[in-house]
C-alpha cells in the first residue's frame, strides 16, 4: 500500500470544472407549478443543483431558498429567480425544467441534453 509520501508516487491532480454561463428554459406547466409554490413572494429563488449519487452518478436537487452561501449564477426566467451553482454549471447548461402530472402524483422533470444516460426513474444521470 502506498501512503503517498514515497518519491515514486505521482501527485494527485484535481480538475476544477469550467464555469459555463447557463441558459435554461422552464415549461409552461413548470411555470404554473412554481407560481403556485411561490405565490406573490418573488424574493424566494429556485436553486437547481446537482448532487453526487443516484443510480447513474448524479442526481438533481431542486430547492426553494431565500438565499444561499453557494457561489451561484442568478437567472430571471418568467419572473422567477433561478440559482445555478457555478460548480455544476457545466452539467446544467441547456436544461429544460418541466412539470408532469402523473396518476400517482406529479413532479418536476429535468430534460438535460448533457446527460449521457439516465436512470429509469429520471431523477439521476451521468
């Protein structure tokens, strides 16, 4: 086992993803549901992030927040504040946020042109 102190050990390289100016869209169904959730209070924001995990490697994280300490881009889309963490901007550029009504309850769905694959539940991607 190599403890990392030997001269033969190569240094660990960390690669920070490039920050991308995000463009995204929100479907009419999603705008309606966000309107119901936000009401008249437009001081709140929709934080659209990515977490490590899920069946395929990453999973989406949507939260309604007042503010965040995370370094984010702030977009104004259809009158809603949308926050995108810069650390996941390369994964979220070009997404469409949709809302689907289903027999067993509805939910937000992310259509992501950057995803190489996604799981059957549609909540995670790689």
